[in-house]
């Protein structure tokens, strides 16, 4: 069963951040505030009343949230809630009122208690009506336990919080508290599906719940959103990530299509898919789970492979558009919204982008009449990723087929979609002309490795000019020069997934200074919104001073893929690349604590030295100007390439203290003795390959 399973207490009611539920028994406890005029407020959302989200473990062993009702009623009462699961089936909680709380009271609404069973309470209720308890106290302890179980009111919630935070992914220095937002955008958006059969991680609670001014009944999943959530969840908990990927993979149709959306009230979009990022994110997630293939979680690959391969093959069958290139589309179904220009836009994931302002629907091909650079490049990257997975799973026939397909697609993109006069790729109209609109998707060929190194440098230099896709902040969703650019939604805002795909491409071609500058500025936006407002946004402003906090701005306050902006900056310190891990120093003090690998928690600290540890044991210790690439730690072996000035670098090795190991530094072969702390010291730099065995 995927983790987490609906088998114990957690904050999984999609409608309430202030509720805990116990799916096996059907019990729910939700907290609220009674105002001086007698109203009970407990429907807090990011648009009303949520102040901050504290730490939330994946499995529900601890969660903390703070809300207030300042805008709704007299005074400014604030309610801090903590929930802890101290033993199987045992819930311990506290509710604390503060602020201008005169005349306010704590309210608990208890549902599902039967057979005379009641919650444990530290104070008497002033009255009870249909499971509604009112408490005229500043602090209330409450809980619930099986008969004869532990006493929930005796639990030390402070200690439970300390333990939970001590094990959590965290950041500091340059990264500030970005790790908090990175984690909580996922764990606080994980809910129980309305049929009770599945724990899911939708884009956001607010976005999917109609009662929270959202767009669906009680839940919905979206395709590429879910794949990005799975990727960033990997460093929180690989099993959690595997469960998130599975939520979307299990929705694949017999034709191979992975749908754009599935929801409780609007069903599944069998007419259309969304950008093919599945194999890329699953493969990167797999590489994120360990320091070598010997330790990584192969279940990520084996459970996803068949669907990813079939989805890849679906695209050329279903989406051949102008000039034999791929184009976004929509098949005719019994859904009256299918087979329209609008539904083809929604398949692109860039719903209202100016790129689609002049497109039309072609009923013969079931696509828009525009071949998109982004789709063709993403499908090429997908071919490469599925081929890599096939190789790891020893499916040699599929690997050969997709490597040949990748090469052919790359040649086709560079031949048909490169505008030599402009110095970048362009979308191609049905009449054979280049389309005028520019977007970060024109950088996606870098992700797929299609252009030459010279063409890649020209592409980046051209498109990242300030008046196009550069400037401050960088990577608006459409060029600032576009007549349709208006800084709203996909017509100009900065989006996490778009930025991630573009920056990954820049890094692939070694354009690291550009990538680092973009990641640094986007981190600044992410940190401001999280540290000042406790927000992780759906999208971010593309111009200084733009207000994205009102409802009509269409920027959800806590949406999962917003954490990609933090992930981009975290990758500057640690990045699991195809040839091995890259560890680098961003030039300012920064730290990444407790990335969850299968071998143990990984920490990277960039201070006066670059230090990497695994569960507290040293892996690397190098001068700050050193970059470690192609790092692999396998049974009996450590290998890496060391860049920077020649200096002493400390390597942790998988060998007993006092034993001798063979060392190879460039062409020099020697021996070394393992120190008491499990390390070997070698002098290396200037791109030297290092290998230690023994």
C-alpha cells in the first residue's frame, strides 16, 4: 500500500485545516472560534483566516496550524492548534486562544463518536448541541484513544513537536526558511478522497474544494501538477513520493493517455492529456533516493514504467499536427467541452497563454493548427527518460527504439523549428511560417539536448534578454515583448514548472551562471511570500510591486508546485544528475538538512567549507570554491570529479576505519588508510577524476 495509508489520525478533511480525522472509525474532530456575537468560525481557508502552517509530518504524527478571525468578527482572536499521534490510534491535541480574545471561546465539533464513546477533554464544555462543545478557557487539551489505551491528555506536545521538527527537511542561510514552505505545500495539501479509498495530494485544498471557493466538488488531481509534486516529495519521503506518482499513473486509459484531470464531480478528461513530464520527474525522483543505483528505490521505476512507456507512445499516435510535428489536441468524446480550441489549450497546461490567441482547432488531426516547440521538446526529453528507465530495467529493445526516436526528433526540431535569423526556436504555424509569440517553452529544447552547444548558448543569450524572458524577475510565462503580455495568470506570471524545465535545460548545457542567477532571484520571491505570509503560490508576479493576494489575481496561496522555486535553489547545493550527484557551494552560507535518501538523511552545509554528511557521517569536506560532480557512493567504491583549485578534499568511504583502500586521482594510482572517522584525504582539483575502492 502506498504511503500514507488512511489507517490512523491525520489532517485529511479537504474542507478543514483545523480538523483531524480517523478514517477507520469515521471520527472527526474540528476546532473553531466562537465570537462574542455567538457565531462559530471554523471554515478557515487561505483566503480567510489561516495565519501560518506549522510542521506537518507525512504520517500525521504531528501537525500545527494557527488561524484567526480578525476580518470576520469583533476583536482579533487567534487560535493555535497542535495535533500529535502519540501511539497507534491515539490522538493528543491542544487548542490555545491568544490575541484580543475577550468574549471568544474555543469550539470543538465532534463527529462520528458512537456507542457512548466521547473525546477526552481537559475542561468541561459550557454546553453541547449535536456534538458541538464550547470551552470558555484560554487553552484546551483534547484527545481520543481506544478503550484501555494510553491517556491522550498526558502526552507532551512540546516534545512531540521537537521530535518531528528534528527529523524534518530544513534549510538555513541563503535558503532561509524555504524548506518549510517546500515541505508544507505538500503535506498540508494531502487529503482523503471523498470515497475514503485513497489518500491524494491535489494541487491545493482551496483550489479543488467548492466549499473553499474552489473549482471542483471535494477533490481533483491534475496531471503534470501531480508529477511535479511527486518529484519534490522525494526528499521529504520517497514512499510518500511513490504514492503521489501512483495517484496519477493509475488513471491512465487503455489507449495510453494519462488524463489532464480527474475529479469527483467532473470525472476524467479522456479527450486530452497534459505535458509529458512523467518520465523525466519519475527518473529524477529515482536518482534522488540514493547515492548509486545499488541503493535507489527501483519501485519508483517498476511501478511507473509500463504507463510511462505507453503514454510516450500515445502522443505520436494521437497528436500529429502541422508538418508531422506534435501539436496540443483534444479528441471528440461525449464531453461537450472536448474537441475545441479551448480544450487543446488546456492540454498544454498553459491555458490562457498568448501563444494560443490565434490558434484554431483542426477536426481532421484533433489538434490545434500550431506545432509547439515545448511539446516536441518535452516529448523528446520523455523519449530519453523512458529509454534511460528501460535501460535500468533491462528492456533493451525499448531502449534502442527510444534512443533512435530521440535522435530523429532532435534533428526534426532543429531543422524545422529553429529560426536562424532570430537566434532561437519558434512555434510553427500550419501555413509554414514561424509564429510570433515567445515563451520559456522555447528553452525546452535545452532540456531535451537537441541543439548543438553553440546554438544552445545563442538560444539562451537571445531569449534571456531583459525585454524578452530575462529581466527581473526572470522567466515570465510569455515574453515581455508579446502584445498579449499583461502580467496575469499564464499571460505573464512566473510559474514554478515552467521555470524548472527551463533552468534544468540551462544546467544541462553547462550554462550554470545563468541558471544560478535565475534560481537565486526566484528563491527571493519564494522566501518573501513564505516567510512574510506563509504562502506558497500557484504563480508569482513578473513585475515588482504586483499584488497577487486578492482572489481575482488567480494565484492560489498554497499550491504544491510553487515549491519548485525552492527546489531550484536547493539544487545549487545538491542535484542528482544522470552521471552522479553534483554538490556545490552557492557562494554564500547555506545549508540543506535531512534530505531523505534510502541510505539515510543527507545534509549539505556550505560555509567556510563545503561539507556533505549522511546520517551524521562525513561524505565530503572541500574548500568552498570546489564543485564535486559525478559523485557516486556504491558498495566498496566512491567516485567523483573534483572541479576548482587543487586542494585537499576529504572523502567518506564505505570501508572500516584503519583499513587500506586503493585510490586513483587522475592517472595516479596509490593507496590510503581510512581514518577513525571513516574518511580518506586526497589532493585533487581542476576537473580531476577520483576513485576510491576497497
